[in-house]
C-alpha cells in the first residue's frame, strides 16, 4: 500500500514538474559539493527569469 | 563524412510463436476495423470500428515501422551519450525517465489543433479524415517528429531554424525563419477566431473564460510569493476554482448580469487583442506559467476522459462515410475538393510542422538515450493522432444537419432557425427549426447557428458522449461548457506564449538592424515588438470576424497551408541530413512524405491563387467582387458596398499570403535540393555539424517496457551503481518509487 502511494507520488511529481527543485539540489550536491545551493524561492525565480528571457523554452504547440 | 555506425550489434530478439500470434491478432483487429469502414455505406456504424482501425494500425506501425526507422535508418546508438547526459546541469539538460518525457512531450505537442481540423474536415464524411489521420501520422507526422528529435539530439538540442541554417545554408535558413514567423501570426489569428466564434453571444462561456484570468493571477501569486514551486497544491486549487467557474457561468447566464457578458464578436476581438498584448508583456510568472499548468492538466484530463467516454459509450456515427462535398468541393465549411483540402485542413493529428519546433526544442535536451526517440517522438505523435480520431468521432456522432447548421457561415444560413433549416436542406441534409432550437436549449446557449471554428461542434459531440456515460441529458450543458472552457483555456495560453515567441523572433531579427531591440529586458523594445505581433494576428482576427464570406472558411486553408509549409521545412531538413550523413539508401523515409506534403501544399496554393472558381481562388473572388463594385451591384452574401470592399481587401491580402507561402516552400526546397545534389555527387565534401561521439555511462531501456535483456543489463549495473555513488537520476531502486526499477541507471563510478 505504502509503495503504491510512493509510486503515485513519484510519477505525479515527475510529470507535474514539482520534482525539478529536488533534482537540482541533488545534482548540485553530487557534482559540486562546495557550490552554494539556491533556496527554493530563488531557484523558482531563476527558472521564471530564464523563461522570460527566451520564450521559446517550454513553448507548446497548437 | 558519414556518421559513425553504432559500435554494438543490435540485440536481435528471436521471433517467438507467442509474438507471432499476438501481432497477427492485432493486425486482424485493424483489418476488420478498416474492412467495416470500407464496406458500410448508407448505414450507421459504431465508433468502435473507427477505434479498431486506428488502434490496430498504430500498434502495427509502432512495432514494425518505427523500429525499422530507429534501427535501420537512424541507427540509434545506445552507447552514445545524449546531450542530457553530457551537459547535465540538473535543470535544462537532464536525463529524464523516458515515460516522464513521453508525458511532457505529448503535453507539449497536443493542443487545440487536433480537435479543430478533423471537425471541419468532417463535412466530407468521416472516412477521408480518418484515413488521412491514420495513414498520415504513420508515414509522415510521427516520422517527422521522431527524425527531427533524433537529429536535434545529435546536435545538442539545436532548433529547427538553426539546423536549417547549419545544414542547408543561410538562404534556406532565412526562409525557414520567415515561414515560422508568418505561421505564428496566422496560427494565433485562427485559434483566436475559434475562441471568438465559440464565445460570441454566450454569457456562460464568456463569464467562465473571464474567470480564468483572476484564477491564474491567484495561482501565479501563490507560486511566486506564498509557496514557490508547490505545483500540486496550486493546481488542485486552480482546477477546483475552474470547475466552480464553469458551474457559476450557468448562474450568471440566468441572472441580470447576463447582458454584461453577452458580447458581440467585434467586442470580443478587442478584448482578445487587449488581453493578448497585456498577457505577453506581463511577467511570465503572473499569467503564463500558472495558465500553462491549468491548461495542461485540463487538457490531459479531458483527453483521458474523452477516450474512456468513447470506449464506454461507443456511439454510432451519423455522418455519411463520404459526402458529396468530397468530390464537388462545394462544402459550406471550407471550399475545395478532397484533394488537396482534406490534407490541408487536418494538419495537427496527421502531419504538423509545428511539432518540429518542440522536437527540436526542450525534448532533445532531456532525452536519456538515443534509442528512446522511438517512444518519445513516434509514440507521442501516435497518441496525438488518436486525439484527432476522437475529434472525428465527436463531430460525426451529432446529427449531420446540426453539424452543418453549426459550421456554415452566417451569410449562408441567415439569422433565424427557419432560414438555417432551409439552407441545410439545400445541402441535402435535414434538420427542423424546432430541432435547432432544442439543440441550443439542451446546452443552454441562445443559438448554435454559425458557431464556426470547430470548438462548439467538438463540444456538442463531447457533451453527447459524456452525458451518455455520466449524468444524462441534465448535465449536457455543463459538459458543453466544460469542453468550450477546456479548448478556450489552452488556446488563450497559446495566444500568450505564441505572441511572446513571435516577439522574440522579431526582436532577434530587428536587433541586427538596431542593437537595442535585441535586449529582451528593454521595456520599450518589448512593448513595441509585442504590439507589432499582436497587431498582426489582431488584424487577421478582426478581418476573420467581419468577413462576409466567413472567417474560418477563408483563413483556415491559409493556416493549414502554413502549417504544412513548416512540415515541408522540417522534412526537407531531415531528408538533407539523411543524405549528408550517408543514408541516401533510406532517404525515402522522409523524402516520400516530403514529396506528398509539397504536392498537397503547392496544389492547394495553386488553387488558392489561380482557381477560376471564386469560392476557391482568392484572386478570382477578388475580381468577382471588384466587378460587382464597378457595376454598383451588391453580391450576396455581402449586404452592402462596405461588405463588398471588405471582401476585395481580404481576398487580396489572403491571395498575396498564399503566394508568399508558395514562394517560401520553393526557396527551401531549391536550397535543400542543391545541398543534397552536392552531397550525392561528392560525398566527401558534406559537412555535418554533429556533436562528436562520447560514450554513454547510462543504461536505460528503449521502449515503454524493459525487455528481458534490458532488465538483465540494468540489474548488472544497478548493483554496481548502488555500491558506487548512488546518485543515479532515478536509479536507486529503493527510494524513488519508480514502479519497476527500469528508470535508467548510471554506471557506478565511485568518485566523479
């Protein structure tokens, strides 16, 4: 039962994009342990700024 | 210099008797489906046969044709590291589980397109559309998506325009750029027109859609200030508010506020333009990002519901298999005969050039393994095609008489149910004035006449299917407005995002002339270029709403031609790349769909430019109405001299655009041919801008399910990985909840 809930949670977070921040933290810790890790707030802001700068990122089709 | 062949031998699975039996059965299901569609004439058949034909064909195509393309043509190499692996930064570039990426890619390619084209094409019956959607996706659309994705992956996720410039040349590249921009303008105008037609005189619809703006603003605020990144929470709240907005639309429509929300098409155009401008200059986090979440959830949810509804309800198709409009070309929804216009009208769902932009954008930067282009590229497109098939079903289960009353231009139907009933009768179909009134009443709309653009028809079909499963006739109005809302929501998101992309391209181009314009944070530049883009589509939208001949009737062929033009660019780039990389033998895989697409697009352009029939040819239309003006006569459906000159102006503009599109296709083709001939004559000189081979350290299955060999491979490196760094993206078989532990494992290296 527990594992089913965990699976649903895993897939949902992956598909909805909620897991992006956790991935970034894991990645940064693994690759450059000394680097400063952005807070979630700062990270999400940075993502939005990137999208603002190049609207072709994440463009969806008709 | 040919691309290196894969170092490892393909894992050839032996064909087991079990798989022979299974695939024979699948083939039989498809064949029986097609057989029933082919043989039944003049009787109602169940939608189940359409589903059987489509799903059977998809399964066979995916299993055999896409595998052939992956193994023989592209020679996908599982030992070669993808950009996601090489450039992994945890954010833009990141090896993503193939099943998750399939979901993201599908959500990015599927929109309103596959729900609109097939509905309009239903005027020729269900058969032409169904055949083209299924055959087109298998041999053209899915191939284009998969091959573009593959080549972009080999080039660090470069965009279609960049690939055209790098591989064909600056001339072809520039033509591709102009094409993308022109298409964006026409696309946004047509999509906005669909919305305006659906919302005109509908207080329920207008109120519900208007409410999405404060809902999105609230969600944006929540994500920015209150709880950054908590997508799930905010989406649950958002969807709940959205459903409330749909329900409360009915209360508003029955209240004294109804008049406030009953808007003329012209007023809606002004609101759309104002909205489009503001939404595209506001920060992304305020409207666009939260709207994106909402529309994606609504889209995927509704598509799943619709698939279930169709399978459970299995309604009968009431439209004839082929109507006389297929050959006569005199249909009221759009003019012209089956060839080429069915293939122009149905773009998304069969072959859509726009997908090449997605396949060469975000997806190649996320793909974990080259071998997965088959699932992600080909598989996602098959799924979108299935959405288009459901749109065909939705349009064909309603009474044909009602279909034509909803989809014919007002100039043809007149304004009363009596005149509409007579007009439909003149087409050879029948519906009584009482039935027309009752149909509008059932969905609580003042009228359904001339609600052109496809969205209302689709909503009618969907409410028919859903109410058969849940709630009965009492919920029909709710489901109708649910469908309208769901289409309007993602069309508005596209209007916003598309305006931004158009602006970005414009800034980039004009920046060559005047530097400051390229700076995307310089507000006056942003406002100016946004205004130009909004003005562009706003013009066509305004024209479309006021065209006496019917805006959809006039503009939709242009949109189709433009979209197929982009497909021609993508297929030309793919074919050039196949030839340049020493795959001449297999170049037909993209060259045949390219020739077909060019034949369709150029025939359509030719007819739109040179046809003597004023219903089809823009310039013939222009001279008929110009002669009328010169003679001082008002020709129906025009009602005044003003109408007459509107028609003259519109046909001139549309005609000139048709010429422009045809010239662009010819330029791209000529340039691509030049490069291909050179590469064939002198294979040594062909230069590829491919990223050099780097060995992959990731082990991951190719398809949806891992094969036995792949599981063994995963198990072998999985053991090493968990004793090593254990930071594989989703390779830790304990913590991530990944159902079968086949997400993909990085070979353990200990220290990195």
